[in-house]
C-alpha cells in the first residue's frame, strides 16, 4: 500500500486521520508536495477528504480506536502509538489489538514518511557547553535505548537495540526526502488543506 492509495475511490468512507492542524499531517502533505508536486498533492488531499469515515478528530490513539471499533478500516498513525498499545494497556485499543494490524506504506517506492525531532543550541546560550553535552547525551546509545523502551520509538541511532514492542513492528524503508524542502512546502500544504476542506 502507498500513501497515494488513501485517496483511491475503493476506500470511500473508510479512512480515519487527524486534522490538518496537526504537524504530522502537515509534514506528510508537505512531503507529498515535495515528491509529486502541488497539483498531484492537492488531488491526493481531496481524495483523502472524500474517503474519510468521519471528520478528523483526536490524536493517533483515537485513530487506532476507530479501527478497533470498526468506525474505519484504515487509519494513519505514528508507529509508537501502536507499539505502546502492544506494551501497555491503552484504553480502547490494547484489549482488542489483535483485531487490527499495521503496515509501513510505500515500501516499494519512496519509503514510509517519518516525523523527526531536532535540537540545537542558540547562539547566545549562556551555558553552551552544557547544552552541547546534553545534545550529545540525547544522541548516545543509552539515551536512544530509553527513547525506544520508554516511548516505543525507533531509535535515531543505528545499531541501538529496539524495545520489544518496537521490534514487533519489524524493519521498514524510510522516506529519505529532503527535509529542508519539506519544511519549505508546509505553507503550500496548509493552503491545500484549506482548499480541499480538510478540517
């Protein structure tokens, strides 16, 4: 399955997804603009709106709840919400998680969209050396293990052991789109959201 498939007429009334004000969706659509251009990204966004099972609402866990309840058949969610429901008791998801599954989209093409976090040190930081040491710690193996085991995320550092919940999801091909271009296309993405009526 690809992200483009979410707009296919066969999925009319079957898709649960967050609102257009959510940064995850903003970067997803901006990546679509980067890959395919504004016209194709607009057609895709319109198709997704046409296929929504309900008005966009809630967070990623709410999209998973929509799957469990049968309100939708396809949901877009970050992996760590699913992995968390495998590891802990997430109300409305974990008890019936065997009813739903997951896929990494676009594995034969661009790869799965990823949301990344970044950090930097301000030029006028009063404790620059400490700030740099903190960032170095965050990118260390030990901190990345914590992100995986504590928040069910894929580590940003290659070779770091995955938490059991994350390892269950398997390996995937990640989208290597230019993130600077994605950032530049976020205003275009918001314009598209408004044009197609994606709440």
